[in-house]
C-alpha cells in the first residue's frame, strides 16, 4: 500500500472509467471486495486477484451495480476482451475490447448487433488544452479521473480490510468505519518536504 496499488489501480482505472461513463455513475454508496495472493510467491503487498462490486442505489430506476475483476496473467477471453468492459442489458450485451471499439450481441442467440471502431487521441487532447490554457477543450474533466481513481482505491481498501463498506458520496468518507477512513488508506503518509497541504 505504501508504494503501489496493484492492477486494480494500474490498468483497472481505465476500465472503471469506461464502465462509469457507460453506466453514467459517479461514486458508489456501497463497496464489497475480496482478493488474495493467488499467483506467484513474491513480495507484493497488494492482492493480485481481486473481485469488487460497487452499488449505486440512486442511479436509475432500480439502481446500478458495477463489478470489476482483477485477473492478471492467464485469464479467459470474453469475446476478445481479456482486458475490457462488458455491459449487460435486457436485450443483449455490449463488449468494449479496446479504448475505441465496441461490439454488441443481441438476444439469447447472441446475434451480432451494432458495432463501431472510432476514437480520439486523449493524450493529444490533454496537450492541446494545456497549451491553450483552456480546460474547456478537454474531452473529459480531471474530476472524472478522480472518480474513477477513487473506485480503484475504494475497492482496494475494502479488500485489505475484508469488509463491506458503506460510503457517503457527498462527503467522500466511509460511513461509521474509522479504519477505512484512517490516513493510512485515505492519503499518503507524506515525507517532508514533499507534503500536500490539507487545504489546496
């Protein structure tokens, strides 16, 4: 935890970003996660296999749920999406197997539906906005990155504590859990002079 957050915070943030965008959700109200060191005998302190569920009870008519699996190394290929996002709906499902391509499969027979392969260069978009000193040129606000990163950290906190956690999206604090809210999880133990002040 001191120096890394494993694949949930490495590659996972990109897939959680796409999943949040597709579901149109922000921060969850409940997080359940578990994991373990099931691969390799090394010195990592972060589980290498993690299963996390996020619940958004106020999103949509029935609420929404997002499930994220961290399964490194050898894993199954789901419609060419070893690393990707799958949205399940009442009429079928959609697979995003890259940053710019999606395919849909409809009905119980999984008939191919609409698909597209298009995208932009988010690195170039960021540089353009910086050079112009105009954040309105960004295709995604930095706050969106905060939300997706927060999901990674919340999943890892729930895994490390082995608890179901309730969360208040308004205050961005766990409800009734001082362990989860402790500084060891909610921010780094800074080393002088490299300190981020409490009020920025």
